């Protein structure tokens, strides 16, 4: 999602995809490169570098989205576009650099004065905080505030929704319940994290983990004042550590951010803080949003999925509009997931029947055609270490339904005449609804009757993110998208297919796979260098596809338009969106 997160960090995926022939069509590399070159003509160039560079301050940055934020709370947010918004008011120990290209995928010091000092054979990470970093009320940020923020992640009974990597790495059998049930009088009971003084924080890992620095660049590693924590309602007005603070927030409506007078730009080389004000508006009419965007009334459609088809057609036909647009790979994959707790998807042959019955080209068209992405072949996009773009076990990149194979699979699963199931899809994501309808039509041709349930997209984490609800509703097929939390095979695949990541709420392992062999491969890969770990992620991807747990739709692209009055516009490859940390407005 992507998340997800969107929930949603995409890292080097975009760059690699941009330089690599697509995984679709007839596999002709010459034609793919020619198509890529042709499609790049006339765009703004923000996918390659900074455009309209300026340090001018002032004005109101107007952000709109058909998708509401999941949470403003940094420990709970997981949508990718929310992480982009949080660049405005959340600072973590580390953060991704505010630069285009591969430089934007590098974790650099944010609250920390330097990158971690790693000792004890890779098991101990030590960081010191910068001088002069403060909360919005002027209180200096201490190492205990950072530790408390991290401890909040453990309170999943109160604060579900965000990534839980830190629990898996830092709990180490303690079964730490989070600060609300912490018996330590100072609420500092997490044993694996130490704060020897107000400036120093030490992480003691049970085993070496080459990805740990990525986790310190997530919003989950941001500080929270224990005395200001209001638990589940903290998301309504989280305390700021960045250039802006939350002035107001209304769920389903939007938010307003104003300058944080206690932010010191001398401590923050990542953020420019140029606009005087930032407004975020939630709309129920994406086409109206696009009209406002093209007319200059608003600045960005921040959800990152790009404009709708009507606006897309206008942009592609009008050079004056196209010069303010880009069509980058977002780093996301769009897919259907098959929960194995819902019959008959506990049977691999029934899952295969759906995969073979699908029409990949129709699904691509439903999402908006080639500008919406390349046909997906597996669950690990090119650019992620361990990926193999040629690996296409179900022949999806041929772009055609395979009805004969689908019928054979139905016989093998004991359902020769087909079966009934339900497709769950967010009601505020038109391309997802259209892909659900495309699959529904394809399934009907082989006797599978699928009913589409359009649920409230704002309730994502408690609807499809609740395994209990998925089983109760009989959701046999879930439409979703996903982008890597950070650029490694674990960052992309682990939340989706590691059994230890299954959660009662805010779950992303929709298939409910809990395979000891796959879980073990993740554990082994975590102890390796990125280069050594890559083959393990290749194995995991193959094992997941062999189990027919997912139907990849495409490796996502978005046609993104920005108001020409914006300055410092570029796509940050760490999360595949225009970086709000540096955007300004022409004065």
C-alpha cells in the first residue's frame, strides 16, 4: 500500500526500473527502450532532477487527495504519501536525503549528529543527538524521548497501523507491552534500548541486522514526549519536531500545517521549510481534484497515484500541460492477494485457477493503460536486490488469459464448475475498483462468480487489515498495492509474506502465509550484507509465487502533474513521490 505506505521507502527501485526494459510485452529489449525514450519526451524532468530551483519563502502549498491519511501519528502512519507529508513535521534519528536520483535513497543524519557507530560485530548501534533540536513547545529533544517514541510501537493494542519491524528486532523475548503498560516508573522498560545520557541512545540487537539503519530513518524512530502522549488520540495533533506543526486536523476532511517557530533550520539540512502554510484537503471527487490541479487552483495530488483517465488524456494531448507532468515508476506493485483462511483459497489449485483466468492486459487497461505501469510477473519488482524480471512462472507478461489452464486447475481443486467468492476493494480508489471489475468478468468466463465488496477505504487497516474480519466477510480476493518500506528484499517482501508480521489489526500479510522455511530465510538474510542477502530474497520470491498466493497486476507508474508555480520539484526515490521537504512556491 504503501502502504502503504504507502504507506507509503521505495529506494532504488525507481531508478533501476527507469533504466531497465519493462517486464511486459514481447520481451524485445530494443522496442522496450524505444518506447521508454518516446514516453519520456515532453515531460517536466522532475523524475530525473530538480526543476525550478529556488529558496524563496512564502505562500500556501495546497495538497489534495482522494485518500485520507491513515494516521498523523508517526508511530502509526504507514501510507506512503503520509510519510511524505510527515517530512514537514516529523524528524527521526536518520532520514532519507532530500535529493533526486540515487542520492535520495541514502539515509543521512536527521536528529542524530552522525550516522550510527556500529560495534559488537554489527549488534550495537550508538547515536548521539544534535544540539538545538526541539519539540514545537521549545522543549529540547532527549534520547529518552526517542526511546519513548520507539516504545510506543510495541503498544499494538492501542496504536495499531504502523510498521512493526522494531518489535521483531528489539523485543528479544522480553514481551515488552509498550509504555502504557510499562511497570518502570519512568516508562523506560524496553531493555534492548539504553539512554546513558540525554544525548546518547544505544540499540543492542540480538544478532547483526544490515537493514537496521533503514528502520532508524522511519517515522517510527521519531521522538514523543511521554507527558504529551494521548495514546490513540495523539494522531489528531502530534507534536512537531520539523519546520511545520499541526494547526488543525479533521478526519475525512483534511489538515492545516503552519510554521513551527521552534524549528532551527541550522540543525536540519534536509528540509527547507519554504511555504508559510501547508493545507491538505480530502476529496470524494478525484476528477474535480484533477480539474482544479490543471487549472492551477491546487498544487499537488499528493496520494501519488496520479491523475484520473480524463485528465491523463488531456495531459498527453497537450504539450503545455505535459511539460508540467511526469510518468515515473512509483516503486509500487499492484496485486490481488488470496487469503488462505478463506475457502476455497486454502487450496493452491483454486488460487491457480484465478491467476490463469485473469486477463493481464485487461487489468493493465483498467488501471489506465501502459502509463499506469508494466505488466507484473512476480512479487519482487526490478531494482529490489534479489529480483529477477525474467521470472514469470504463470506467463502473465504474455498479456492474455489462459482459460484452458484455469479450467484444469478448477478440476484439480475439486471445483470443476467453478465457485463463488468475494473481492474486497477500497471504494475511494477508482483504478482498483476497475481492476476488480476486470477480474470479475474474466473469472465469470470459467465459472467463478465473484461479488465485489467496495469497503470504506479510510477503514483499510480494520477491514482487510483484520484477519478476523477478512475471514468473517469471506474475502477470498483482496485488491491492494505495496511499496517497499526500504530498499531491500526484506523491506519489500517481509511485511507481505513473513508469518511473524501477521497482526490482528493493520495486517499486511493478507494471504496469512506463515511458512517456517520462508520465515527462516528472512532471518538468515538479515545477518548478511546486502549483496550476500540478495539470493535469499530471490528464493523467497520464488517460493511465494510457487504457492500461488498473489496475482501481480503491474509494476506501478503514475502520471503526476504539478502546478507550474512550484519550486524545487523532484521525485525522491526513497518513497517515489515529489519530495515535500523542499518544495516551495514562486513569489
